[in-house]
C-alpha cells in the first residue's frame, strides 16, 4: 500500500445555519473509497483555504484519484530529509505555483521559499507552508468564501499519524543477532546484547549490567526507533532506544529511558553527549506493562516519547524542543541487566506514514463551529 501528501482546498459541503457554512477538505469526496481500502487521511489547514493533507494505506490508483481533485498539488514521494530539487525542476515549479495559488504575492513567495526552493528539505517546505492561515468570510449573496480575515493560530503540522511507527520492523529476534546488528558498542566497556530463544525469540542483556548494540544504518535527521517490552526489566533497571547517534563509544545521541523503579516506573526523553544525560522536558510516571511498546521520534527539534498500551498510542508528557543534535546518525538499543526481554525492533527515516486503519478527526469539523462575521470591514 502507498501514501501521499497533497496541498488541496476546502469546499463548502453544507450550511450549518445561515451565514455559517460547513467546510471539508475536497479529499473528503473520496473518504468512502479510502476507508474501503483500510486507509485514512488527515489535514493541517494553511493559508487561502488550503490544507496539507496526508493519505495513507491506499493503493497508487487511489492516490492518483486524490491528485486529480480540483486545485490539488501532490508532493513528490520523497522522505522528509530529501530536497525538493530531487523531484526535478518541473516538480519545484509545480510546488511554487501551488503555493502561489494559496494567495501569496510573488514577493511573499520569494521570502517564504528563499531563492532556491529546490534546495529546501521537504520538511522545511511543509513547515513554511504551515506558517500562516486566516479566518474566512462568507458572502451568502454570491455563495462565495474569501480567506482574508484575521490571522489564526497555526495547528501543529501533522507529518505522521499519531505515535504508530512509520518505519518497518527490522528484527523480530528469531535467530542470532550476528550479521544484523553492527556489534559496535554504544558505550565503550559495556557488553553486547544477546538473542534469547524464549518468548518466541527476544533480545536481552548479555551478561548482566548495561548492554547495548548499534544498528549499522546511518539514517537522516528525522528518524525514530522503538520496540515491544515482552518481559519487564526489573527494579532499578531500564531499556532505551537511541536516535541520531554519532561518536559510538562515547555517544552523542537522544534516548528514551523506560525505567522500572521501586514505586511508579518512569519514562523520560534525554540527550547524552557521552559524559552524562540531560533531561528534555518532564519525566512521565506510569508503571510498565508487559506488551507495552515505546517509540522515540525525532522530527527537526521536536524530540518525542510515545507509548503504546491498552490498545492505543499516546505521546507522553516528556520530551520537547531541543536543537542540540541536528544531524543524522544511527539508532541504538540499550538494556539494563539481563532480565528484560524485548521484541519487534524498528528504526529508520521518517518519511512514510504508518498503516493505521481508522479516521483521524477532521480539524474542519472543529475549527468552524463558531459564528463568523460577514465582513471584516
């Protein structure tokens, strides 16, 4: 199944009451067909009555139907860390035309996209498009919408659907780890991880104490890593995924420590520069449950810790903004002692969408439920 990102407009689908139209992104026309494939879509409203819309878990033919909707621009199928120029000059030109259609003047467009839009990362382009939006006014006599009202606060840019991993499971630990992991220590002096045949195949600490290993691929800056906790680590021990790791042996990295302690267990996002740890945001407190999944996600300067428990993903009250480590690096795994058993290791570049089934709430159903002025003049 495939995914796609689009820039497409709202349309009026009904009148809630006189002077108050109900608006949905034009992609909603295809909702029944998208849902029939097990797919979903979600939007971020931007300037000029447009939306950045992500559609996932559908086939390519469905994405082509979305791209054929009125006034719709389809972003090239690139990872967030790729440059727009990788799509070719025609792709960059189509992007600029689509952004100009939102209502930007030529001067504003130059200021927004810089002199070389092709040199911008896809993530940068999405964030810049998401920098402005305005309230609309509705003229009942002409049945027209005009998006020239007061500035509205921007919604967070939705790049992936919730906390579900956007990357594939790379190791289910059904055999020896040699040949898959790099066997290069995250911290000099720690032992290696070990394959464990119990619980259908898991990974554990090799010889007690803190043990670790590094995944050999160097990923782009926007990356994630995580696993499933099959057996708890035991009091005073923890488990950690790491992202953006460089300088193996004395690492510079972000990590998400899930720590079993006497009392209530803790979940905390941290940064390490080899000589110690610096907390990013608060520490979340909640007892670990066998079967929990964790996810460390790094998008730009937003460093997030996610947990899956009770059948749902949620972003924990830990992590936040940190711009200390901005480049790419490896993903790593660390386990305290040899009690914990972990499974389903995943890591990689963020650039695709997770295969979640279901429908994200329409922002449009929430954003326009208040009476609007007929004119601002």
